[in-house]
């Protein structure tokens, strides 16, 4: 069957009360943006508490569906048959045609169904129960290979009578969440690993617009390592929308830390300077928080004590959506969103180059702050040079 419309269902937005229109309008903007690269002309609009997309032929059905499945805020996508007339015999004919086309005997013999009917106007001459009952009879006559089961149907056909009649039986899952742009913005510390792209995806799913900062360490890290992070940002941007990626040359700061600070504290001190720099870019971009891919106990720099030392340099809140995840749970999300295969490419980033053989797992904040004083004669200049020389790449 060739569909000319989608019904877009949302979940959380429905409980927003008087502010619901703000979230609906944001969702409509994001849907239009997501469909721009798809072949075809798409009309997105609200009608009586529902969101619809109408398509002009020709259009790319698979491309449209794939794009919609990446728009946060969408709970389900329903390909629908829209009927201009609300006359019952006309609707009944379309229902019969729909069921014959979508559930032919050779594919659906012996399957059960139930009809769900909804009326927008109580003035309609039949109530919902009558509509469902009558249409059930129409389907049994048109498709004798099907049978009714009102308790556990295999096929649930919905017919909604609004300004038009809408007929559908598929509820294709969307990504859920909230429309991006409805909950502020945050700066993602993006590396080439598995965790940080997943963290960015999860915060964007809550309606937060994200930008990102990547710490590059040439010549110890290659251009391929940088391109790997650009590719990861591009994949996350398919869900989050455009990302401004700041690439910071971190080599000189890392070398100074390596030369002047205790080696068992290298990772913690490096992370503290990364957080400081990320906050600077957050301020420039108007972001209200930082995002990291840290998970408690995953590595030495992610113990509770280490996170306390890292947080101590931050004024902005730090969002860690993976904090209670184990590695396999993180991998599962990365596979779902398409970042895993890129993340495991063997191009190391700065976090994996300068690693102590025996990193401290229970650092003392006072000791870390004392060790950082050894950088006093060089760090201000190196810090400013890192900010001034950063490259910004617009992605998405």
C-alpha cells in the first residue's frame, strides 16, 4: 500500500498542560528539518491535538520513515490512509480496501483483529462502539480469512473521524523523549570512545541542544583520530540536530602536566583542565551545563573520589547520563544509534595516549590542587593558547 500521510504520536508532550503548544511547535520544526534532505514534499501540521504529515507524490517513504525515527519527541509513527469524506459508506469502502491490501489472505490467513474507533465530534450519527462494530462486519465480509478477537487481537485497526477520516494499523516506534531545543543547551566533552557519543545522544533525547568539544593531541594523535570524532559527531547530529564541534589542541598542556605533575595523578589533572576549557566554550555558546560519558568505577578517573576532584573545577552542572550504566548497556545504545563501529576504530585520542601505568583511584582534592601549583609558571599561557587556537567545525 502507498501512504500519503503519517500520524505522529507523542507521549510526554501530552502532559504539558497549557505549555503543550510550545513543545508541539518545536516538534513540528524538528520534523520539518529532519525531512528536508528526504526526496519529496512534506506538509507538517497540527489538527485537533494531533500532528500529521502529508506527502506529495513522488516521495521517499523509507527515507521519510528513517528520518522520523530519529526525531526526539516522537513516540510512534503511523502510516495512515486519509479519507476526505466522513460518510460512513465511503469510510467502510476504504477500510475494506485497506485491510485487503495490508493483510492479504496469503500473508494473514487465520489472524485476528479488532477495530478501535474514535470520533472528534459527538454529533456524528454513530457512536464509537457502533462504528467499530459496523466496520468489523465490513472487514469480515471483505477478508473472510481474518477473525475477530476483542481481547488479544493480532491486528489493531484504528479509525479516527476528525476533519477527515484516518485509517491505520501500524504503530512504528519513534525514539521518544522531548523535542530538541525545549530544554536549553549543554556542551558535550566528546572523545573517540564508545561512551561520550551515547551520553550526548541521551541528553539530547531530553530536549537539550548540544555542542561539543574534542581534545586533540598532535602529533601523538593523528588526523584520522580527529576525523573519527567528526564522524561520531555527525552520527549523533542525526538525532540531536546541528552540532558546533570545537577541536582544541591539548598537546602542550598534556606535556606540561606530564613533565611537572605526579604521574599517578595525570589523568585527573588532565580531566580538570578539560572541564575548565569545556566551560569556556560552554560560556561562548550559551550552554548551561557540561555532558560527559563517565560511569562510576569504569576506569580510575571515574571513581567517586576522582569525580569529586573533577567536579571541583566546574561552575556549571555536569550531566553524566551513563553514571549507573555498565559497559554492555552503553555498547547496546551505541549499536542502536550507529556510533559503535566508528568508536572502535583503532585511532587513539589524547585520553588514551598519556595514561599512567598506576593511576590513583582515590585522589585527594587537596593533593591534586597542590600538584597543580607546579604548573603555575606555564599553565595560564598554555591555557589561553589552547582556547585561541581551537578550530570550530559546524556539523549537521
